């Protein structure tokens, strides 16, 4: 018995249009019923069914058709949600962000360039101004707050304030060899005395030049020394010479001490010189005075004595003191003569100091 022909219709809907697809099956001769054959047939029908679908889809794809997009409709129920922008970091909202915003509004960029140039110029100038202002105030503060630097210079370089020394009147008992109106005549007599082995010293006082051959602590001792010189063929006489007191300005502290102690030191030395010149021993009292004055002058720093006359005074006084020590030890006439030489040189330097007014 033959099976009736069956037709299967597949409807595919594309873009809202129904496209029917019919597949006709040929009649199949009726065969003996077999379960395996039935399963095979079902599988074959399924295969053919899916193949027909793919074939129909391929044919439809070849056909040209228009895509119909859904029309925009306003739906009150549909709400529009906008994505919130993330918060901007404060660190990024700087000059670059401002420039980008300005460029977004001004596409040509001409006004942006001008604005940025002016802005940076003002910013740079203001920055430099604040920096310079800060430096000025810092320097002023440093000068105000900085404590003074106390430096203690070395004793040799330290300057003492100028002072005035009051020189006392000095009375000297001398053996004078003559008074001359010009220094050339005095020098000639000085050379003649030197040939006889007698030391002499020229000292200019006012308009006259005096020639002195020795000093003494008293007028009587001066006369005795003069008598000894006369025996050697030298014309001399004893005399008292006064050196007036005077205030010497422009001296430092050490120089003032030396100038004020010099007259007393000389007086003690002149007593010892007279004893030595007469071949007598120096009294203990005179020796003690000489020792004390010598120590006081030696204690004065030599580098602080700047005045040339005072330098000579110091050297001559200390030299005479050493020669007195030598005479006390040896008792020879050579030491006695050197004592007289130092003291006569002292009188010349002392007179120069009075005339120079400490300069």
C-alpha cells in the first residue's frame, strides 16, 4: 500500500515578510517495515531538512533586500542616563587644563598663544620680583642679626691709643768741650778728641752746637772728671745743663711709660758713670736704683716702641746699664768709657725727642 505524498512547508520571516518554502518528497515505494530503516529514514529526513534550511538561507542571502531600521520613537518610559564624569584631580587642574579648555573654545589657537605668552611673562616677572625682594630682606636681616666678630689681634699688631707723655725737666752735669755756632767746627774738635782716645758727643740746642765729653751725678764730680781730661791736653770745663720739661703728644702707652721713666733712669746711671770714671766703686744704693729702672724698661715690649728717638733712648739706657754691670765685675776703665758714651748718646736722643714733639 502506497503512502500518501506529504508536503512540508517552512516559513522564514525576514524583515517582517513571510517567505514560504515548500519541499516536496518523492513517493517512496512501500517497503517492508523495519525499525532500523525507520530510524535511518528519520535521520535522513532531519539531514535533508537542515540542508534545505541552509540552502534557502543561502539563496535568500543572494537576493538583495533593504535593511529597515526601526524608527526613532519617543518613549516616556525610557529614561536617559548620563555617565557621570570622574572627579578631576586638583593636581591636574593646572595651566595645562586651562590651556586645553581655551584651545577647545578657540580652534584657531591664535588667541591662545597670545594669552599664554602674556600669562607666562607676567608669572615669570612676578616670580623674579618676589625672589629678589626676599633676597634683599634676607641680606638686611643677616646684617642686622649677625653679632659682631670680636677678634683679638696679636700683641705685636695691636695698636694702642695715642697718649701724651709729660717729660720732667732733666738736669745734667756735663763736662763741656766747647760751644760752636756751626756744626762743622764742632765736628772738627770731636775728631781731634777721638784721636786722643776720648769720646765726645755733639748736641744742637737752639742755634748753637755743644760738644760734651762726659756726664756726672753732681757738679763736683763733673769738675773732677774735667780735671782728668785736662791732664790729657783737652780744654774742658764742668757745667750744669737743664733740659726743660715738655708734654710729648702722639705716643702710645708703652712709649709714654718709657718717656716718663727715662729721666730718673738717667740720673741713677749718671751717678754710677761718675764713680766708674773716677775709678771708684758704685754704691749699693746707686746699683739698686739702676737695677730697678733697668727691669722696668726691659719689661716694656720693644716692638711697641715706634718713635725713633725713644728707640734710641731705650737702647742707650739699657746699654749703659749693662756696662755698669761689666764695670762692677771687672772694674776696668774700658767699661767706664763705654758708660760715658751711652749716656752722652742718650742726651742727644733726648734733645731730639724734645725738639721733634714726639713725631
